[in-house]
C-alpha cells in the first residue's frame, strides 16, 4: 500500500472527509477479501484444542469436553491463543458481533454458560445465533458439553 493512500465514503452524494490509510485495505474494497483470506489462513495452525470454522471474515470456534471444569480450562487456553494471535496480527474483534453459545441436550434443564473473556471484556452468552446464515439454538440432540464461540 502506498503511504499516500486515503479513503472516503459517499452516501447520497455527500462525501466524508478523506482519511489516510496507514495499514490494511479499505473495508468493502474489491481486493479486501482476497488479501484478507491469505492473511488469516494461518489462524487454525495457531489455535489448539478447538475446531475453527472460517468463512470469509466470520470465524467460529468449537470447543468440546465432557466436563464443565475441563471445558472452562480449554476455553481459557483457546481464548488466550486467539487473543494473542489477533493482537500480534493487528486485527480487531468486533465485540458487538461476538458471542458465546453452549450446546446441551434437551434433558439438561440448565445449560452450561462458561465464562469467556477477550481482551479483558466478557463475551456475552447467546441462546441463539446465526451461523453461516442459519439460526441455531443451544439445545441440539448431543450428549457432550460443547461451547461455541463466534468471533467477528
């Protein structure tokens, strides 16, 4: 990227002030997604004890365990790895689009709601969430305890 690059937006024939772009590419640009995908492709190699489901800029983390305590330990470890990787790569997580979901079977009256923090902020628990355009809830027909973490 040229050091003199700048970006502005136009809505209804009104333009915003032009701002210098110091790193990255403007959001919504044609090359933005193509440049982002190779940039983030190494993320799964750096995260252990979790399955990452990545589609474009949506990243989902699936962590499972049969016990609450061991699940929380995994969540803390994976959260630290994610936080470190995102910070090291100068990426910002959109806290407003980030949520935690815990799957449980229908016989469990109270779902496990693990504590998830990211950059010293608690991530909100959600009973339902959109996953790749599909609305999902926290009561699938499964027996192990799963924790689902959507990072955007």
